[in-house]
C-alpha cells in the first residue's frame, strides 16, 4: 500500500480509503462478523483511512465502524460527516455542534481526525429542489465553520472538510475561503471535470477543475464515486445506489451505464479490469490524497488494494478517453 498526505494536515493516509457508505452496504447491512472480517482484512493490507457519515444507514455505519475499530485496537484515520437540513438554519452553529457530538457518540470516540459537511453547497436555495447550504451559511458568523472551529478548540476534531457536491460556483467559493483542509471530489472516468478540462457540450456537470483549485489552497482531496455507483464495474446492473436523484447532475445512472459501455469498448476492458482501470484513473492524479472505494466483501478490497502502486493509465488509453469526453459523452448528456 502506498500512502499520501491530506493536503497540509500532515495526516498520512492510504491511497485506497475504506468507504463506509450505503452503496456497498457492507458497513450498514452486513452481519457484524462480516464487517469485522472486512475491516481487519483492510487493515492487514495497509488501509488506514475510513470514511463514514450519519447519512449512511442513519448512523449504523458510524456505530459499526466505531465498535469494530475499538475492538481491533488498531490505529486508523477516521473521517465522519454531518448533514444539516433546513431546520438547522435558525442556529447553524448550535446544530453543527450537536451533530458532531452525536457522531462522536455513535463512533464511541472522543476525537475524529476529520469532520466534514455532508450537505450540498449551492449558490441559491430553491424550495422545489433538494436542500443545500449557501456559502454564507458555512463561512458566515455562527455558521458551520464556527462550529467546526469550536469543536477543534475543544480537542474533539482535527481538521475540516466538505463534500464537493452542489453548484460548482459555490463549491469554488468554499475552497477559495482557505478555511478548509480537504474536500471530497466527484471524479471518475465518466465525469473527470474536477481534474480535467471538458468541452462546453460535455453531458455532465462541469466542476471546473475543482481539484486543482483545492490543491492550490493546500487542501487534500478524497475521490468519491470513482466507480460511478457501480457503472464502472463488471456488474453495472446491480449498481445505481438507493437515491432516486443522481448524486451529481447529469450523471444519472442509466446514462452512466451507457457511457461506461462506450468506455469499455474504446479501452477493450471488461470485468475486474474495468474496475481497476477506474480506480487507477483516480489515483493517477498526484493532487488526490486518497480514492474512497465501497466494499461488499474482502475480494473487492483485494481488487482495490492491488491498484495502489499499479501505475497510471497509458497515454493511449487517456487519449481514447479524452475523445469520448469530447464527443459521445456529450451526445448522451
């Protein structure tokens, strides 16, 4: 296992991070015995970064992860996330403190290395759309950031991050504030716009090189959805997640499956080779600190860990992928 540093934090984390989310179901719905087996196996292979959130199983992921890590007594870097909804707007800082304390309780921890905002960041709230927080809610007086700083001063959190979903302009504003230490980037072979320039007609949301922007601010980057919710695996029909809305605009799962089929044909890869190609793509960006992968079993862990140190995609492969970003992906979108 290779290791990288999260921005300027000094935290050394495995290139492959253990994603404890809903899609892979392991840390939410599997038996406790299977969960212990998977976490122990990941630790044995060098994975030391675990990412969880209240939203994953309404706290089940946090509870299971905390219990297992306490039982195994193995040091690990832990990130958890809080999701604030509209009812928090009357007192954002207090809501932030409350949610962090609740997360620590579920994890059975007095401290976490990284606390992150899990709520979408938008330029303007709209009643008919999924709730999002505007930059003022996060950066303003008595906002999320003030809550994070208070918990840091109390010795309960180390560093601050946010999930990079919502409106790109608003996400860039949060990055430009210089107040955050890391963010989670939506970045994969089907939507590379956080790390590559894409054409104006590109069919998915353009994050406008947000990874580069964050790196310029000394921030770390954790890649999410590197497998596009399963579209970039050997069993794409089983993917898609549980949400009726796409995590990122323009990346509806049926569309991503079509994009993935074109990608597989262009690169001549199938099955496990496709999964590992997708993970290696995430890792080949030197500004990425870790690639989060959700696991359903220990075999998936083995496949992901094998990508660490496996090298970048070839120039020919990247050339073929770039052609798709310019043409066919735009048509599908």
